[in-house]
C-alpha cells in the first residue's frame, strides 16, 4: 500500500494559474489514514494571500482569457479529456481515497469510473443543450434571443467524504458553462483534488481556468467573501451552509448548497421485513454511513417494530468490518478520530434519552487501531430525540415506531432536512402517491436511491439548488434577453 504522499507529484505546492506554486506560508496539513492512524500525506496549506492569488488567476482567465468565448463544443473536448484521464488513473484513486476517509478500495475504483462517465455526460450537453434560443418578442422588436452565459468565477468547496464525486459535479458543469474555478479541497481529504489538478495540467486547460488549493476555515471564508468570486458551490454541513448563505447574501453572490440529511425509510405493512432490512442494511454501510443521503431513520408500524430491529441487527451481524484494502472487508473505518468520537457521543446521548441499543455501539473487537465503529441499530427511538434529529454521519440506524401509515409519513416529514427518503411497498402506485407527499429532493422505492444523472439536492435545510447533469448545469449560467430589430447573421 503506497503512501498518498508518494503518489502525488506536488503535495507541497498549490495549483494556481496553470502552475504549481509555493504557498505563501510554511504551514502544512497532515492527513492521517483512518485504518492505521498513520500520517499518509502532508500537503501545503493555503492562507488568505494564496486565496487572493487563486481568485486573481481565475478572474483573469474569465475576464481576459479565451475560455468563456470558446464554443461549448470546444469546452466539451476538454471535459472528455479529463474524463479519460480519470479512467487512466483509477488505480491511483483507489489508493488515495481509502487513505483519506476509509472508503473500500474497490468502491473507490468504481467511483472513479463513474466520475469519468459524468464528465463525459456533461460534455454531451455541449451539443444538446440550447445555450441560445430564438423567441418572438411580444413587446416590439423582430428577433428575441434568450442566451445563457457563464456566471463567472466559481468557488467550489468540497467536503471530505466523497471528494471525487462532489468535485466532478461542480467542476464539470462550471467548465462546460464557461466559468473558471477555484477548487477548495477539504484539509482532511486533499489527495483527490491534487490528482485532479495534475489531470487539469496534463490535458492543457488554459492557465487559471481551474485553480486548486487546500485550506481550513479562515481561508475558506475568505474565498466566500472575496468580491472576485461570482458564485459559491458548496457541499457540507447545514451549519456551514447557513454561514455561507449569509455571507453571499451580503454581496448578492450566487450560491448553490448541498447540505445535510436525516433521511427516512418508510416501511409499509405490505412489505416483507427481512427484504426491507437486507436492502437498508446493505446500503447503510456505504462510505461507512458517511453519506448525507443515507437512510438512517427506519419508520415502521408499532406491531412490526421489534421484527424490524431484529432483522436489521441480523443483517449487520454478517457485515465484515476491516481495512479498506482488505478484499473481504464490507465496511471500513470512519474518516477521523473526531468523527468517531462524535458518533459515540451521539449514541450515548441517544441511550440517555431512552433509545434501546440492539446491536453494535462500539469498536469491533478484532480491530485494535483505526477509527472503526460497529454498524449499529437502535430501537424505540423517538422522533424528537437526538438519534432522530442529528445527522450522525456513521453506520447508525434508528428504528422509529409509527401508529399507522399517515403517522409514518408525518414522522418522515418531521425534520429540518429534506434530502432523501424511500418507500418500501409492493404497490408501485402507493409508492408514487406517498413519494409525492414526502418532502425531499429524492424518493426511492424499496431501496436507497440517488441519481446525479437526473437531479440531486434537497428541500428545507438540506440545501439550495440542484446538482446532476442538466439540472446541475443551470446554476452555472445566467440568462440574458437580447431583443433585436432584425435577425443577426449567425442565425439568419
């Protein structure tokens, strides 16, 4: 197993204006591998002056450079090249990502291929999306044009849990739209953004079109406040999202926010308990539960509550927890010590509030190092308690009893979040009808679902705006109306 430090070409530098630059300060960020608790890389830490340099480069590339004036088809060629380069470096991604947050190595590799496909899907919009539409003016004029132009310089801020997936659905649509980007990596997981910066350099993007730096909160907030940044695209906690929205509101900057979730699985009485448990448990261990859309509130009628708890516990009993590079492991560690400490604290508080621990709740007995935690099931969880209200971000399921179907729907909707939900029933018409009543950006049927090929984002405090191919392109564009007295030559 290679250290990430040895895979990256320039870990002690920042990528600004098409070059690997020395940071202003000597500060470094140390990244600890979650399975071994050993330092796996040390990278440059950007400070406010580095942010200024990156924004200046992106601003210059947008205001003076060729990128916004290139045709969408030409920009799409670069996206395809990036996608191909990601494919070619999938094995390296499968080394880096598990060493940052604990994802299983085979899953990291397959996610790399999915990211490559997404760059290609965005590239296809260069041909199919209408960046300019003709309309008949209603208040005078001979020719009305609705044109969609790039929003400008984008500050793309990504979290530590899924850096490749999340940067893909920010950088790719921004580039296709004609924007320039300052990509701000998480200090806990900078390896993948560093690799993407190497790819950007290799495919020959014009200098300043994509800039990459790793920074902590102070420099990150400086990026959000920077007057040279036209739009912020952020994925992370709802608390941080509220802060970003308030700062952007001060200067009317554009923003999209993909925030937290506390998603419900609504189990109707016609659906088999064991089948539901197998589906839920199988996806609850994805990213060791460190997925914002994970189904963590299991809502079932009281008469079937105990069977649901038993079935989920039995499924988790069979999960093999281990090193993410172990081929037999089915779930790895959580990303960092503070994350495991937080999960343990919330579980303790949940028990103090009356939840019954049915399975798990601690470190696996066979693992004496690493940030591991057992897949865990709680029963008799009240929807007003911490286990049902807080986004735990770990492999912890809370089974909540409901009086009936109407009560189950009310419980599912009784949350500040609205990212994802699922309905478990054999009747597709009931699934559709209840799905329309659930207040969330995605609703699955009989399984956890998410599809960035369609649309991803949340209601309520789960975010503002959407990501994913067509829906994800629109937030990087401004609409402009042009009304002419005759038809211009390029469309005549």
